[in-house]
C-alpha cells in the first residue's frame, strides 16, 4: 500500500487560465445563476400564490423549482469564487458538503420526475379515480420519500468516502465529485464500488425505469382515443417528457465523462459536459413549464401585465 494521507484540501484542476476573460466568464455565469434564482422563485411564487394551481401536478413543479434552487446554490457561489481565483483549493469538509448537495440535487431531480410521471399516469389511465388517489396526503407522502431516500443514500455514501485513505488530492473537475475521490483511494475499493453500484441502481435506475413504464402505459391508453383527447394528454405530459429527456442527456454526459481519460479530451468540452446536469435543467425547467402549461402561462402573463 502506498503512504496514505487524509489531505485537508483538494485541488480542482479543471479550471483553465483564461486571463482577463475570467471576468467575462464570471459575469456570464453570474447572470445564469441570477436567471435560475429569478425564474424558479417566480415559478414557486405563482404556484403558491394562485389557489387554482394547488393541484398535484403544479405542487410537484414547485418542488422541482425548489430543488433547482438547492442544487444551484450548492454549486454556483463556490464556482464563481473559483473563476476569479488563482488557486482552486477546497477544504475536505467543504468538498464533501458540495458532493452531498450536488448529488442529492441530482437524485432528487430524478425521484421528483418519477412521482410526476406517476401523477400523469393516474390522471390519464385512471381519470375517474384521480382525485381519490392523488390526495394532498398522497402528494406529501410521495414527496417525502422522493426527498428522504436519496438523502439517506448520500449520507451513507459520504460516510464511506470519509473513511477512505487517500493517496493524493487532485480532482480533475471544477467541483467535487465522489468518483474522483474514490479514484484517489490507496486501497482496493471493491466493496465500496459494489455498495455504490447497488445504491445507484436503487436510487437512479429504478425511478428511470418507472418513468419509462408509466409513459409506455400512457401511450397505450391514448392509442385508441380521439385526436382531441390525445392533444390534451400531450399538452399536459409534454413538459414532463422534455424535462426528463433533458435530465437524462445531461446526467448521462457527466456520468460518461467521469469514466474517461480527461487528458485526451478538450478541457472546454470536458468542463461543459460536467456542468450540463447542474446548469441546464434549472435554466430550462421553468421555461418549459412556464411556456408549455396554459395555466401557468396565463398567470405569468397576468402578473407581467399588472401595474407595479
């Protein structure tokens, strides 16, 4: 075994020296963060303020916006500081905290999308029983498990990371990631890898498969219905499908990138791919739901047209 240590700082090495362009990058990223905060807070405000939107589908959209604020706040403040800094060291506790926040955000996104898929499944396939099945109690129970299960899994994962003896402190990313720390381990991590894989299957692939199953059932249920009914179903389901596709593509990009040799990849491409799942869903989700769902769009227009 190599000499193991517990480094107090990790060095994030994917930050590039872009000279004075760092200020331009800072302003651009600050504007993105500002838009994420504004758009998602606006979405939450509209859903909470308008009693006609106090329905399961819109409540889940509000939770999705809360999760976007949570994940963005766990990433952007530190990232903006690093853009203007010459050194990119992050303390061990701060790194583990960032891992916890970013990955709970990612898993929460998937579990919330899965209960949103269940809501649409009940609405389309069992419309007569919708209000009996999707009560406020059911909504909050589903949300509770959607939030708590990933948090418990990440708590166990972080506890395993804390115990790992490390033989380095170089993380090839612009933020902390669990797989990069596991690669620094001085010991064989077969058991840790198996546990992490089983946990990832339970937390990620099961909801993913469930979403695909529910939409397959929705397609089958709509197949023999009139074009008018299919149009209404498409109108209510399309924003969720778009959000799910965006999440799937961006999360897959980051997962695939973490298994590659980053020395052979253009650094700008590597940074962009690693940031997709943190930046793109929080930016696009409020746009997708705000523009595609008539009820939310109507209230946005109403608020925008009202005098200050």
